[in-house]
């Protein structure tokens, strides 16, 4: 009987397993969350294609799922619209803006979300910002875009890297450039080539470091050239929260629009963010979360349900970006808000700020040269380092990796930076701290001279020079020996001739 080759059998079995088993997922950024944990009536698994969660207090990414997947972001677009309007329109709070006819023309037949502004209606910039973010008015978004474009065409505003107002392709009458013709049904106008405002949206995205984002309009209606990622939208939302009025506007459950020149009545506009509204929706579902305070929703057929959500509790503030809830969109169930709410509950109950390094903590040492009776210098953390970590994490779980020179030479001043320490948990870098000299050390001239002399004598180039000199001396001695032998031989010959 042929002997069984166990090694070949095992190898064959492993090959079969590799073929039938799915590949192991790559290590996710942030911390691990068990979606099967008991979270009241919320998700037992993520429903969104992409998720990104950031702690704003420490700028720590705490959870991700496909955070760099490019997806349509729908009305979350309006976060960037707010940013550009706020930073471009002079005295935006008091600026009086008239709704142009082009807004109604461009949105006709789109069936999109509107704030109900009328052509010729006059509103302040602040009122339009409220109508942009709370009821998610596409008409408010286009009104802001058209107003900025008109200011730019009139030369009243300029910006670096902006198109030239005197470009031959720009209208000579100072009007806003005409948008491209609408494409097939369901597609929206791409303003990125014709609108100064949309160009500024893309410029701001680049400025913020959003490399996987492109805007083609200010409202978020679908266009193949209009997309972002959960990570980029997190960056944009984080920046927007630093701007005046933004946080106050997006936390409103309702916006009471004041009377205008065309509407003498006060209008109440509910927020599309159901995390802020403590009553059931039309399907009887409640998504209210007590600690939620923003930010912006988004939805259409290609994007599904999306939300940029924020919440604050016990001194901590988090942002969750949830994109691509297609299943919930088809069923009329806001699973994107359930995903966000689930992550908020997990973070507030399971994560906390931990000090993993204190200023003055000795984290390493380095070889010291030219010092009297001291051949090692201690390296200390330059500052306190606090990061968000699971409450269960022990200090011993933090791995310290040091980047330092092989040696340093005295004199050294206390506090002088000599390296860095990288602090990691679960194979993820959580912080980097400068390493500084823990003490001052004087230079010993005697030891320095001795060391430099010894270094000189043992250096490769010195040894090479000495070897060359020794070789020359050897050659010289050999030549002298041969010369003397030749001289003795000549004297013997001469003596023999004299005989």
C-alpha cells in the first residue's frame, strides 16, 4: 500500500478552505463594536453601506465601515452649501436676498424637497440658511447659489482660484452664467462648470483635504458627478460646526419662518432630522434621540437614506455619518438614523477619555556621548496625551513605539526634543507625542577630546590613510634593501677588478 503523504494532504485541505471561505476583512479603523449587542429596538447589524464616527473632543475616529467609499450624499450636500454661503456673502445675517425666477425653473418637475419660498420673495441670508438646513429646502440652496453668482458676476466678490469675471465666456451683462441643459429624466443640472458658487464648494472641499468629493450642485439632487465619502462628509461637518449660527440652526426641531414681503404669516418648518423630533412619523416609527443636536439628512433614489448626525452627552460630542441605507429607503424606514443612534449609545456607554501619557513620563532613553559619568539620557513625554478608548482598556494594552537617534552628544538642554513616541492600541495608532530630554547634561571637554581622538584613530578613512602610509614605507624599505644589496654587489665587482 502506498504510504499516505500527510504534508501534501494538509496542504490540499488548506487550499480548498482558502477557495471556499471568504477573505478575512482588513483591520477596521477605530474600535470594534458588536452590532448583536442589546440596543433596545435598534440595529442588530449596520444597514448603511458606509459609516464614520468621530469624537470631536479628541479628534479620534472611533468607528468606521467603508469610510472612503464614494457614494451620492443627497441633501447632506447642504452642509457645504452653508459653509460657502456663510464665508462668501458679506454680512449674510442681514443681507436681503430676492428669490429669482431661475430657482423655480430649475426645480420644476424634480419633486424635490422645498422650503416653499416664492419667486420675488425677499429673505435675509440667515433666514435662507435656516430654510436650507431645517426643512432642507432645495429652493433655498439655489437662491443662495444664484445670489453669490450674481455678486461674483458684478465683481462685488472675488476669490482665489476663481474663474476670471472678464473671461470671454462670461456674460457681458453681468448676469449669472446660464446653466447646462438638463439631461435625461431624473438627472439634474451640473453647475460645476458654470457656477462660481459650486466651484467654491469644490475649492473648499480641497482646502479641507476632502480628496474623494465632488459637488455639481448646491442641493444634492442626483448627478453622476456629485459624490462624497463618509470620511469627507465628517470632515466637512466638523468644520461647519465651527462657523457662526451653524450649530444653533441644525439643532432646531422646528424653524419658525417670519413673515416676508409675499407672505404675511409666520410659517413653521419641521426639521427633516427625525433624531430631533419626539413623535412618530407617518409610518408610526420614532427615531428620537435625547442627546442628538444635529446635523443634516439626505435622501433620493440613488443615495437611499443618509444622515450626518451629532450628539452630546456627559461632556463628549460625536459625529456619525451614515450613507447608503437602501433597504430602509425602499421600506420607508430610517435605518440610517437607527444606525447612528445605535453608535451614539455604544460610544456614550463604552468609550471614555483616558490619559495614556503624562508630561514628564519617562518613555525611553538614548545613548549619551561626551558627558562625565553618564552614558544614557532619559527621554520623557513632552505633554499630556488623552484619547478616546474603550472603558475596558488597561494601560498595559497601550504599545509604545519610539523613533529616536542612535545617540546624542552633550551638551543637552532639558526639554530639547530628541524623538517621538507613537502610542498604539489594537494595531491602531491613537496618539503621537514628542520625546524630550528629561534633564540638562553638560559637556566634558576632556571626555569629548578623548572620544573624538579615539574616534579619529578608529575611523575607516584614518585607518585607510595609515595603511597607505605603511604600504609606502614598506615599499621604501624594500627599495632601500634592494639598493643596498646592489651597492654591495657593485663593491664586490670593483674589488675583484682591482685584484
